[in-house]
């Protein structure tokens, strides 16, 4: 193992792996090393793996370019140490390095959403931007003494006006890849609604737990369905019960990847009208 001279792109790879825990080759090739040929990216990753910065594992997940098993990358021990030097501190569990779990594909899909939100934020014509992304490992929160009162969003995105840090809103993201049952969806939303009902004390506790970089003034819950059939199913579930304290919108994974700040969201109260955030 040896210390490598890191480029800005190399450092971004380590930071993105720390943020999302797992990434696939397509993400790394497109967003970290966009000017590299595929083989050059593979060679760079192999060099990182050989020197203890990252590790990889094949798991049976569909890739964007094929339907075969894909290689999943994560930080290795030395990579965690280097990332800590870059960031000042890290939030990392050894088990994430030791074994790639079933939720890895979930994390990878969310990474693409985060990257698209960041890409759109860089557009000077867009008045809002993504200011912060918090992964599931940091975003969970037990908001009362009862163990069942647990928020566990797939991720949280903090969005607000550029050059202003007041009136930011937090987005609880729920990526629904499976055919979720009504019971699962409703119980999940009831917890969010109950959390919002707690008011400022709960919000302050959540901020103290996560330590957001930017203040959050309001919250929204976004369900991201894998296709229109699942979107309609989730919408039907949500329309069967009233949730007074949490604003809910629903969209599809394809739509949020195309235009995350656009008019792509539907409210259970008015499902035929597309709205923005």
C-alpha cells in the first residue's frame, strides 16, 4: 500500500463515497471522471483498490448500461482515513466496508438524484439550489422515547434560494422500489405526520442529532415511485387518509432525474395537477 497523489477528481470520489456509501461504475465514470475513457476509469479504480483506498464487490443489481450484475464501490480503511483528512471528520461504519448489503442499490439510485439536484443547482437561471444532502445513516431520528417513533428517510435534501439561508426547506425522500403495501406506506407517513405535529422541540432535536449545515424552516415528504403504476398505487393509499401536519408530494424516479426542481410533483389532494417544490 502506498500514498497516491490525489487529483481534485480523486478527492471528489472519496467524498462522494463517504456521502452515499456505495456507488456504481456508471456514476463514477460519468460524474467523477467524465473525461476518462472507460478503461482509464477502471485502471484508476483498480489502483485505488490496490492501495487500500476503496474496495469493490459484484452484487446482482441492474446497471444502467446492462441488466447484468454490477460492481459496487465503497471506501476501504485507508480511504476512510484520507477522507477524514479531507473533511475533518467522517461518519463511517466498518461493516459498510466489510460487506455490501442489500440496500446498496438503493443508495446508488439516490446518489444519482443527489448529483442531478447538484447539477441543476449550478444553473444560474435556477433560483433555488440543493444546499445539503444527508444519507440514510445520518438522517434517521427517534423523535420520542418510544422506539417505534423512528423517522428513517432514505435521504434528506436541504433546498433553498441561492445566496439566502433563510426559508430553506428539508425534503424527506422515500424511494419506493418495491411494491409497497398500504400498511407500510401509511405507517411511514403517520410517523412523519406525528413528528411534524411535535413542533419546534422535535425540529430542534432533529437538528441537534443530524447537525445540519443549513437551517431548515419547513419540511416536505417526497415519495419517489419507480414507475407510473406504483405512483398511482401510492397516491391511492395516501388519499385514503388525511395528514394535516406534513406536506406530501409524489413523483417518479425518471422524472426526478430529468428535472428535480421542475413541475413534476403531484399532491394527493390534487393528483391531476403537476406542481414544483
